[in-house]
């Protein structure tokens, strides 16, 4: 219980930092989800959607995993 109280106090004393972390995470999550949807990788999409790693998993996915794949455009 003391840990939760300490965390709440920290959030109350550093609202700008918390806001910056939320924006940072949302940007990377959005980019990674867009890329995984574009590549039709549903398991990566689900993992990126559920897990919250403050952008770490998303950055790894974008720069290491997704670069191995290319999107093929089929024109009718």
C-alpha cells in the first residue's frame, strides 16, 4: 500500500513528466500498430496492443522486425 501512495505522490509532483511519457508511448504505439496492420501481422498487432512497455517493444518492432518485410501492392 505504501508503494501505491508513493507512486501517486510522484505522479502528483511530476505531471509534466507523466504527460510526456504518455505522449511518447502513444506515438510509438500508433506507429508500430500501423506498421503491423500494414504488414498483416496480427500476432504482433495483438502483442503491441496489449503490452505497454513505454515504447520499447514498439521501437524494437519498427526498427528490427518490420524492416525484414515488405508490403506488396496488388493493383486490379
